[in-house]
């Protein structure tokens, strides 16, 4: 198996680097690739920063690790290759009356990548993150292949979730699916004129819904600061579709309707265009609407409707700044939005969610409380200083940033935000004693040499 050199970047297009890219088709080829380093695995490239890059080393694309077993209807589980995407699972599982237990804002994520990032969704407050629903996985390490469960090797199991590939290359996984009666979501929508209103509603009412997410306007100041649209819902029962003959009870996810064919020289998103979009989006939302039926695609993955939407930010790219703080420090959400707004830093997309308790993974991102994710175009000269200030604020509150989205965290901040990183490295050294597994991210934050 031979590879060739490619320039790779994350979804934000902010930190490209050159590496030898190999595309294994068999597990034997994965083992061969792991015989030297540095090396890291990569899926569909939806991490925003640099965790799936390895400058000067090897990047192993996992899409060739593709197989999709039939759903085990007795247990509600499915076994798939690590290169299978959530989209490809859903195209099979929805027709059989099953949904993936956890999905992020895009379904264009491989199962290997979902495990590496321990992805979360709109239902973390009730169902936890992706690793909570992994039954087992097979992992290729520099020392050989091993099958891992919570019972057989809890240290390796939980360390792999969120480790961004530093414990090995996932080969396949068995996942517990969620039974559904229809491919529709019954959604309640409510509009709030400020941040306090939406946070109060989420803190007191999210437990009544499986899914909850708020879009927040970060361009407003004063009494309207943080105005928001809150959407919460549950999978609709088949009975909710009675009398709606045009709606098939189990429709597969929709394909993209639009595409951004090229990267505009100056980008399409700036302070003026984002302000105009936010005003239109807020006014378009109903003040209050209950029980509306939304398709799975429109509720869970609206941005998947536009292929290569990341190009809209222009050649300089964008970053996503996502943090989590506990309930006692919920004021950090307000502080972050105030800092962005007062410094005239535009955020195209700001998403607020509630998290439930985290899992034992030393680098798993969620902890119980609030998470805010901000898509920010690169360019404003004040942006680096504003984000450095927010790092300090989040860290002092006992919070942390999401490594799957990060492109700029310092080693000092990482060490403060993830005090159990040494636990991960103890496990990593056990399965990779020569330190072959490494990435641009792991070197940047001081985890590997």
C-alpha cells in the first residue's frame, strides 16, 4: 500500500498541513500503516481544526473500512465499519424504524470519527454522548488489534472516546440504536427577546423533551442581547401523521438541495450580511408554535442541505469556538456573547444547548451544564485577543473547549481545562509505547512530541 502527499485542512480551512495520505482497504493494510509513525486516522474531515492532520507524517483515511451489517432486531444494535457515515447508517436504519442514538449537527461523520470525538447532540441532557451508546469496538493499535467493551477494558474504552485518534484506529463498532415510529419530529418553537429568557426556559423545561437547542443572536446588544429561537422536540409517533397522507412515516434523510461550488474571494459572511441574516431568521420564527412536524433532516441536520457550506466564509476560513461550563457558571454564556458583540466580532451561527452528566472519558468534552458553539469568520484583528480572554474566563469557571472544534488552544490552557489528560496518556502509552500516534492537534497542545 502506498500513499501520496496531500494538503489537508479541517472544516474551518484555517490550518492546512501536508502529509502522506494512505487509503487502506483491509485491516492488514491498517496494521502495516501503523508499523511506523507519526500517524493519525481521518474520516470525512468534519473536525473544524487540526486533529485529523499530521504534518510531515501519515494520515490514514478510514472510508475504505466500510461494511454495514443488518440491524439485529432482537437487540436493536448494528455493527458497521469505522468508515461508514451516520448518513449511511440512517439511510438503512430509518426505514427499519431505528435512529442513531446521538447525532451532531451533521450526519456526514464516520463512526470512527464519532468515537474519536465522542460526539454529542441535542439530547445530551437525557442520553449522554456517542460513547454511551457504543456496545463494543475493534481497535487497531501499534501493538495489534483488540476488541474493547466497557467491561473488558474500561480504561481503553473510555479513553478512546474523545481522544481524537491517539489510542489507535477504530476498525468497526457495534452501536445501540434508538427505536422510532416515524421519521418526523414533533417540535415546539418559542422566540425569546433576550438571553435570560431562553436560558430560564431551558433550565426549567428541557427535561420534558428529548431534544433541545437554541439559536442565539450574538450581534445584538442592550436589552435584546442574546435574543434566541428555542426549538425542542421528540420523535413523533406514527399516530401524529394520521390525516397527513403526503408524509411517509419512515422517509430516509434528504440529499443536499444546494451546493457552494467554489470559495468566494472575500467570503459571503461578514458583519453586515450576518446581521441581516440574523434579523430575518429571528423574525421568520414563530413567537410560539407547538407540535409542528419537522423532518429528521430539517430538525437535526439543516446545514447538510447545503453541500460545502464552509466555503461561504472565504479563503481565510472560520473557526468554531465551543465551550462548556457547569450550571454554577452559566453567566459565562452571557459574558461570551457580550464580548463578541461589544468587540464587533460576527458569529454566523451560535448554538446553545444543555448537557447532562459527562462520562468517564478523560478527554470527553461534555460536563453537566451549558455549552455554547460559535462559528466565527477569521479576519477581525481583535478576534485572537477576544478568544484568549474567553479562554481565561472559561478556564477560571472550570470549563473547557471542544477539541474536535478547536484550532488554537494553547498547551497551558489545555492542561488546565483537561486535568485528566495524564490518564489518557497512560492508556495511550500502554497500546502505543513508541508514540507513533500523533497529530497536529496533539503536538500543538503538548500531548505528543
